[in-house]
C-alpha cells in the first residue's frame, strides 16, 4: 500500500478538503464514499468532489465494492505500478 509521502508533489496543490479525505484514507484504509462521510464531518458533496479530484490526480484509485456493486471502494494509489 502506498502512503501520503509517496505523493508529496501531487498533494501540495490540493484543497484542504481533499487533503483531509486523503488523510482519512491513509489512517482507515479502504473506504466507500458513505463510510468516508460517516467518518468525517464534511458534506457528501464535498467528499465526492474531493474523491474525484484525488482520482484525477492519480493519488486515489477506486474499484467496485464487492458487497454492493453500486458502490466503489477508495484507496490510496500504489505508486509501484507503471503510470502511477
């Protein structure tokens, strides 16, 4: 699993809400958007925007949630893969 220090360059320009979501993912591990909203005190819309921004930057990746295919689970992207 990757850590925040692996993404220092990308993190510098992020807004505080995205940094907060990233910090929670590092602390808690894989979470769905709803689990993130339940864990932190940001509105769902802000969490969704932060996750989209983090995915666009290649810092966070998502995959289908095995318990409910309508949801995705988010995790910090692994920098060991080519193209990360």
